[in-house]
């Protein structure tokens, strides 16, 4: 194949490509295979390079132990500069070079940044949003349901797939890029939403009005044909349902692309997507515009982007959270498709941090680490988001540390790939609660203005405390089956504000059958349509929790006291934070009460025996210290071992392909630390035996990796 592959065609519908000869059974068998090696590399953009250096870059990558690049996802307008005129020369020359060098390639479909000619041809390709129609210029400005966008999007995908199909170096495909619904809400989307509601309520408009409370302020809808523009709604139930519907558009969009890609890919080639997270200056929490559990159904292997603080703010929590969530989507290893090498100036890593970060991802179950990106851009928006190489494109400190990682993985990667985890703790995740609490935030300021505290604040509060205690966990979708719930010794339920009765009853049954549930304030408050229950709160969960309440407030100078605060050593010092429910025990034991002139003595944290299990309820947010004591107590009573080591020393475990336990011991601090080895085995980094309890000397931002010894416990 020549480097230049250029042709012109009429803008007409693409003929349907015949199905590949591989059977679905063969494809499924290939997709379920574990990976043979770790992937390590970077996104690579030949289109952006200021000079010819492809061969040199490949040599530098291989010298650094890298074996993977991702290409093609960003530059549709380069591949199709004018309608029907195609130029895949950059793709072809990179693939030819990578094939020759024995490198692996992930090809991304280039649909997340549309060319100007497409929006000039049909302006409705641009998304109509709450702020009006998006102007051309940025990425992710389109209506992902628009027929014109879909028509030409399918064509560029097919043309690209035809070009890359012969290459053996292509190990998989990435569908689009960080897909979300981008606040699209034009006539096309709203018409689909009305049809969705008709189906949801079986055409019963009275039922819709009643469930969503649309009598309020004369919002009642009298006709399906006269459905109002959703942009103006003041009804949180209707708005939240619209967001749920739009999350479904993302699922359908990825399934649409998967179907096209499947017509061309070989059974052994994977399909992935780089799911991203709620953004608060870094990857922070559950993504509001995508239900990751649902979107991942379009993939053979889940993928994600994790960007985390560095320098003095590196804790590893963001890497662990994003990794644990992504691993849980399909219940197997995942691909880290983007993370920073240098990134923002405030993220330029200290010596040792790049290596520690890379291993921390593997410790969560990642089978790849891929930097965004190889080189730093010389113009455009992300000029100062630096890659592995700086603007001079020469070896630097980051490149040299990346080389340490890559060459270590050449030696020990077979012992680290396909890390399997079997955790006994899980956290229940609810996109519906996240959305609802965006419309009805947990906190407001004293002036009554909306605060910034929502669902993800509660999720990360609970998760981060677990993480610092070295208690590993999985994530479960809110609709997880009873059998799945029952497989865990302890389940955390953060702010389950919106949920159908069936899910709440499932949680009650989980406790009754012997599980330990720890739920927080704002749980069991509304149904799935954000309609507040009109019986005792927390709705239905009050049965297992053994507590109700009628009043709540924002705590101001409200203390906490009781057995829990005494055990945590904080009696007289602990304060209620964020939100407080005035709990009325209905058989539950009081672990902590409020200290306040008006509400003193009212229950704040309770524990209830229900059936064979226990249910703990936090009526307010507490300090991390108090929550840690609560988790310690609950874990021990659930026969779970609480590790002796604590942050900044993080310990994470799993089992490798050889049936050996792998234990990562990581120092997330700038000080050298000496800690007792938690297990017996062999250091993979030092190639030396390790006895349980012997001193491990961890350098600043350093780590140790121990592969278990079959004679563990026979010191």
C-alpha cells in the first residue's frame, strides 16, 4: 500500500459492507482471552509534527520500552479535507512504520471533532444547548443523533477501517473519544425524548403528569403533540429524566459505532473507549453525562482516561478510584488509554512520581498505561498540555523515567499483566441520584444560593477513606442483581437519593441475609422519577436501618459525641458537617449523637441488627477520622482484615496469570519510609526474597512489588 491513498467520490449513502466470515462464537472466544503483555505507550499524532521524525520517534519509544501508540481519533478534517475527498497518508505511513518496527497500534474513529465543511453543509450538525447553538471551532460540539452527522460519520469510519484492515499491528479500536451527550437538546433530541416518555408511561399522559408533579405552576402537559421545550422546565423530575434519556443516547451512539467496526475487525482485535470522569481540575468522580456501566456494553474491554494531581498533591486516590470503577464495568482488566506524562505545569512530576503513577494503575487492574501524548504541541488550544517530550522533542527527565518503567516492564510485565482481584467490599453507584442531586444539591449557602456539594462529594468522601485504610473495593451499578450484592461482605451506599422501591427492597434483603450495609444521608428519599416518598424517611430502607427522621438542617457549630467518637479518640472535637438529619431510632443503636443547644442528644449515626446482618446509617457527614473508625468497626465485625499499613503507604493486591498473589507497596510521599513487608515472597523489582515482617525501605515516591511465595506462612 502506498503512503498516499486519495480519492474522490459522490456524497451518497455508503453501501452496506458484508459481514466478516468469523463466527460470533469465534469472536466471543477471542474477546474473552486475557492479554499476553502489558501495553505501554502514548497517543501519537504524525499530523501535528513540525518536522519529519517518525523513524526517530519509533526508535526513542522502543528505547523507552514502549510498544503501543494510539492514532487517528482527532483529525477527521485531515483525512477528509473536502466532502468525499480522502487522504489517509498520515495513517498509512504511521501504520507502515509501526508494522515494520513491531509496535502495536490502537486506531481511534475520528468522529469527535467535526470538519467545518460538514457544519457548513448542515448547521444542524452543531448541537443546540441551553446556551444556544454551539459555534464551530472546538471538539465535541455536535448533536450525536443528527442524521447528517451520522451519515458522514459512518462514511469516514468505513473509509478508515478499509485502510487499516490489512495491518496486523492494529490490536484494537477506540470508538470516538470521551463521548458524552454534550448538552444536546435540539428539536431532533426533544422529539425522541417525547417518544421515549410515551414508551416509558405506555402512552398515559395522566400518569406522566402525576409522577412528575406537573400540576405545579401550571406545568401540566395536555397533549403529547404539545410537549413544551425542556430547556424551560423548572421541574427537577422532568429535567432529571431528560438527562437519563440523553445518557442513553451515548449508549446507542457507541453501539452504532461498534456495529460498523465489527464489520471490519478481526476476532482478536478489541473494541474499547476512553471513558472519562467528573472533572474538578482532575479526574474526580462519577460522570454525570454517561452511565459507564451501560456504555461499557458496547466494548470488549473497558478503557478510561485518568488525569490526576501531581507534585505535593499526588495521593494515588484518583488513579485508584478511576481504575476500580473501570475494572468493575465488565468485571475484568481494563485499558488506561490516557493519563498525563507532564500535562499542566502544576502536574510536572517530581522524580519518581511518573514511575509510581504507572505502577499504581497496574495495581488497580490496568493492562496498559498510555500517555497523552508523545510530544508537546507547538500551537492550538493544548499547547501547554505537555507530553512525554517537551517542545524541543529531545530526551528529558520525564522521558528517562518513562524509559525506566518501560524497560522494567519488559522484564517483569508477564508477572503483572491480567491482575485479578476479588474484593469483599463494594460501593453502589447511581447516575440517577447524581443527576437528581445536581438539581437539588445537598448544600446551599447561608444566603440560599445553590452550593457546590453534590453526589460525587459523598462518593469520594467514602471512597477516599477506604483507600487510605487500604481497604480495596469494587463498584456496582445501582441495578445490581440480588445475587451480586450477596457476594460482598460490605456494601457502601452513598446518597442514594433517587431509586425505585425494588432496589431499596433488594438492599434490605441483602442486610437480612447477613450483609453489612453502610448508607449515608440523602438515601431512600425519592423514587426513580425524583418524586419524594410520602411515608417515613428513609423510604423502605428504614426497615433495615431501624431509624426514621422528619427534619433535617445544615449544621452550624454542631458537635458529635458517643461511643463512635470515643473509639476514634475525638470525643468533644468531632463536628457534624455538610448536612444533618435528626434521626429517630426505631430499634437502632445510637453510635453518635449531635451536640447542640437545640438538637443535643438527637441521634446522628446509628447501627441496626436486621435479620442476620447489620445496617449503619450516617445522618451527617463526619470527619474522615470518624468515618475511618466506623469502617474499621464494620469491617472487623464482617470478618474482614483491616491492614496495619495506612496512607501514605498504599497496599493493593491481586493474583497474576501464574496463580501468585502480587502485592504492591507504594509510598505516596516525598519522605523515605521503612515499613514491614505485609507478605512473604520475592521482590520483582530487586529480584530478591522478602520475608513477611522484614523492613522494606521505600524511597520518596517509591514502591516495592512482591510476588507471593507458595510457602507463604512457613517462615
